[in-house]
């Protein structure tokens, strides 16, 4: 069922296909973080990929030491699944926004 997540600016549907989950997003208003993406890509597309990690701080520190940039202040926020998440700069991953989520 669709879930409105106003704190994230989206309505989301999670589709579980076994070892992978697909997250379908719809913006909640013009201030939604995905509104600009859809303005640039009116047909839709892949917004980001998410990887589960055992320890998000260890993963963050390892990736930063390897040259990846963490978006925001570098501290995890609570994501749509209620777990800590971080986003990595798309320019460091061939144009793909990467999300890390603590398992």
C-alpha cells in the first residue's frame, strides 16, 4: 500500500522481490527531494540505489577514506524504513546517487 512520508517529502510503495526491494516514489509537493529529478526526467527513471550495510559509520568512514563524498553533514538520518541512512555524492559513482542503509 502507498505510504505518505511527509517528513521525507514523498509517497512510497515498497515492492519486495526476494533478495531485493524496489522503492517507488512520488513527490509530495514541489519541495520534495525528488521533484527536481522528475522535472529533469519527466518520464521517470532510477533515482538512486541503496545498499544495506552492517555498520553505517564504519562504511561511511571507509568510503570517505577512499575519496567518496557523503552528502549533508555526514551524519546518518532516519530513512523511510526507520533505519539510519546516508547518501553519497553521485559524481563519485558515475552519476548514480547511492544510499547506505544500516541493516
